């Protein structure tokens, strides 16, 4: 069984270092001339998949924008995940779940169990009930060859008050998360399956990412103000493990398929140049 780290490494080698979010929020649906309802959602998601799923390494649906339409929205999310994976893209489902015990195990099963209709290649999770609380997700990911991306240093201004707080041992909360994920990836080749989310706009924070040996998802590029050149200052010597993530910058190229592809090709070229 291939690990997520192995599959991601191969996908990036073949298709380039790019993750594109599928974020069908009301404003973007309107910009595309679509109605803010299930029909608009379905048209939006289907168009993005048709345009990009056979071209980019990773697609990242934001679950909340599907869930807001209830069961019919979740059904479209299921279809989006399935069609994306069938076209060869890895699917990182952005759900940011975080809980304890049997509840965390249930979340993990919902998104990582091969029998689930919501099964993705990887998910995002929140560690702020303690990294150890995520153990059920780590265990199931290891068992099924899936990946986990843990929030570490996020771009939102509110994040620093928690993530940069210093614990009794002198480490920041974020560095503690980074170090625990590094331990999970120790000895994995060519890349561990447990990644971190580190915003592209945070600048130099003094945190050490050198031992992670896993993928570093970098959201905040494009419409949120981050540029590929910012990646050098944020990630330093860990640049080779960075997976740049764009949403609005690419999605604004729609609703035409050619426009979406052109936008994705442009930012991919910029990222390749920045990442070397």
C-alpha cells in the first residue's frame, strides 16, 4: 500500500507543486453568474473538476461551503471527491476537525475510511485540544495510506495569540505541534504523510520546520496577499516540502474552463520558479 506521502511526492513530480481550493462561497458563485443554491453549487464544482482534476496535483474542497446546503450539498461534495480522484488528483478535504476519543475516531472514519462515500486522500485537522487527541486520525491514516495536515502557523491575525504562546518548556504552542508531527514522520521516505498548515503570509517567525519531513501546505497565496516569493522567507531550508495552495486567484479565472486552466498554469509557473 502506497502512503499518502509517496502518492503526493509522485503527483508533485508529475503535475507540479500546486493545490487548488474548491471554495464555492456565495460571492464566487455570483461572480460566475450562478445561483446561490444546490444547482449553482453543482455547476461550480463540476466545472472546477472538469478543468483541473486531470492537471493539478491536489484539489482541496472546503467542506463548509458544501455543508451549508445540507444533505444535497454533501452529496455534491461526495461526487466532487470521487470525480477528482478518478481524474488523478489527490483530494485534501478541508474540514479542520478536532475532538477527542470516539468522536475524533468517528470524524476520521467519515473522511478516511475506504468504505466512506466522503473518503479523501487527506484531511485538515486542528490540534488545539492537544496533538495527542488526534491519535485516532493518525492511526487510521497510517492504516489506510491517507494523510493528515495539522494546523500549525495560520495566516489569520487571531491565530498568533494561541500559536505563538509559550508553554512551560519554553516552546511556543506552534513549535510543540511542529515537533510532534516531525516525530510521526521520522524515517519516512520520500516524504512523511503527516503535514502542517503554515500560512504564506506569516513572514519569518523563528519557528523551526527543518525536521518535519512532511508536506507543508501554504495557503494565503493570491487573493489573500501572499506571493510565491514570500515562500522563501516563511519556509527557508524547508522550501522543497512546500505545497502552495491557491483558491480565489485560480477560481476567479472561471466560469470558463480555459480561464481556470490558464490561471492554474500561471500560478504553477510562478510557484515552480519560487521553489526552484
